[in-house]
């Protein structure tokens, strides 16, 4: 049963978590919560949290657990969180996962598996349309010609920072696979195929689980 419970989309940076979240959110009705987006909003607002977070994000390091958990607690207290949320980019450390257990039930963790080299090429070519929030890729998902001039690259999407983010992922976040595998709720998906192919695999997993 996934009603009333939260879902996690898990994987290295650039694995397609944000892209696939739309589908999962539509299928399950659970609002997507991206801690990366929340932090970028805080940075754009130039708030105290934003200024502190930016110093970690620019280096490809994780923002301290206390800051992240504070944001998550506030988000979980909103009315639309009652039927569970879809977490994208959270949890990223074992202490965050342990804290989450006290805040909401997690029914499934969908893990996108993608090799490091593919990630570097995906992330360095990633561009966002600031007007719609749509994410494009210079090679794999080119934007329409007339909006190309306005596309932006995230500050932390440069090659050096991506390598640091990947190393952070392997050290601090990857161990969460075992944490959730041991609980019997980890579902691995090959994330290196076409977007539609990955979506179909995720859809099949969610349908099977909804019928439980
Ligand atoms: P993302 O958009 O998910 O790739 O996140 C961008 C950056 O925000 C990461 O490289 C981290 O610096 C920070 N961040 C996002 N989510 C978390 C989290 N759950 N724990 C710690 N840092 C995070």
C-alpha cells in the first residue's frame, strides 16, 4: 500500500530524479519535494539559510543535516503532506534517513542507477529555462531555438563541482541503498536509458506496488 505514505526517488546527481519525479507525482498524487530546489530558493532569497547553504553547494558538499531537517519538518507540517510526499534528493545521509523515520512512513525507494561518466556528460550539458523551470540538455534534449539565449546553467553544474558531488554521493549517500534494501523497500531501475524507457520501468513498479 502506498496511500498515506511517502516515496523517495534516489540516485546520484544527474540520474534523472527531477525529470522522473513529475511522472511519479502525477501517478501517485504526492507532491514533489526537492531539497535542492528548496535550497536554491533560499539562496535566491538571500536568506541566512540560503547564504550558509550556498557555501556548501558551490563546493559540491552536502548542506548540514540540521538545516535540511528543519526545511523538511516545515514542509511536512503543511496540509498537502498528509497523504505522503515524494522526496527528490532527500535523504542524502544515514542520519537524515533515520530522522525521516520519525516524521513519515516511507513505502518505497525508487533508485535510479547511472554510471559516473554518463552523469558528468549529462550534468555539464544541463540547462534550465528560468521562465518555465523546464530542464533541457544541449545534446540529449535541445531547447527550442527561440528560447536558447535565455537558458541558464546551475552554478554547481560545472565539471569540477560535478566530480565533487559524485564523490560526496559515493561516500555519504550511496550507503542509503543498503539501508533501504535491508528494509525491503528498495526498487532499482536502470536510469541510463531513454527518458521514456525509464518512466515505463518506474510506472510498472508503482502499479505493482499500488495493487499490493
Ligand atoms: P540537487 O538539486 O538535489 O542536486 O541538490 C543540489 C545541492 O544542494 C547538493 O549538491 C547539496 O549541496 C545540496 N542538497 C540538496 N539536498 C540535500 C540534502 N538532502 N542533504 C544535504 N545537502 C543537500
